[in-house]
């Protein structure tokens, strides 16, 4: 059995823990909220409980001090009960995430309305852009947040394709895969505007990436699916 991660020892600052244990896109749309939390709580240590394999991207989010690997919602957030000053639910509004937040015993909870645990907040809005959803949540709790504040740091490693436009042909769920011909149309449009284009994806996306490259007239070396890590 793999041991669950544990929160690093306190560095003396009050603890602020954010739950957002999903995928890459879910992390990126939470960046404006994380940045707003950093401004609102400059003296806190901000820990982001999110998926382990997102570590290379979490390192680029300047607002986050600690990445705590959180493998979904089937186990507790590994912070000692009562040690957390502020807990922020950027995961959802269901009982699974709400119970994990409540178990931390925080002094303050920032989340959507949770009558089961007696926490006030805005009602969950349907059909809202995710960046706007989380900025709206923080604004309700008195924290200024700009949904367009999406910047992350640049990786230290140099780009393998400087100046190129990147078209990512993968998605975690097959139902979210765009048709090959639509990706090819995007690539052709970018090339008509003078851009070099490369295609990225994971190991499962290599065949799709090669099909897009062929349909769009890209050279085989433009396919970087499986060549690059996250």
C-alpha cells in the first residue's frame, strides 16, 4: 500500500489550505483565485491540495507555497486537525469535498453555501466560466479577485520550440476529444497567419496527433506528443 502524503511541518506562519484535487485545466482556471488568496493572506503559508502529477505546474504558480498531493476525495487532507487557520474549497459544492474541508477544523471556511456544516457563502452558480466562478466566490467572501489574472511563471528549462504556437490534441476524457479535422483546421489557420505549430499530448494522444499533423500538412517532427513531459 502506498503511503499517503503528509503536510510539511509548520514554518510558523498561519496555515491556509486550498482543495482543488482534479486535473490540469482545473488547476489553471483556479490560478486567478489562488493569486487573489496570496494577496489577501500575505502572511499565511498557502498549501494547495491537488493531484500529485500536477507538481511541475504547481511549481509555476507563485501563490502556492506547498503542494500537498491529494489523490481525489477518498481520503482526508493530510493536515493535522485544528492546525489550519483558513480552508478554501475550490473543488466543488458536494458533500465529499465539504466533508474534507470540515474535517480540517479550520477557523474560517471560504466556499459556497454549505448548510450541512453551517457555512455561509454564495449559491453554486450553474453555467458559469470556471475562472469567474472562483473569482465570484472569493469576492462574496470579501476578497478582490480578477478572473483574467491567469499568469503563471515560466519554466526554468528552455523551450524546445521557441516562438511556436502549441496545439494540444489530448483530453483526459475521450468524450472531450475534438474531431481531428477541427484540430487540423486550427493548425492550418495558425500557419496561414505565419505561426510555426507543434502538437502536444500524452502517450495516448500520439496517433491522434500524427493524424492531425498529416491532415494539416505538418512535418512529423512537429508532433511532440509523448516526447515532452508535463
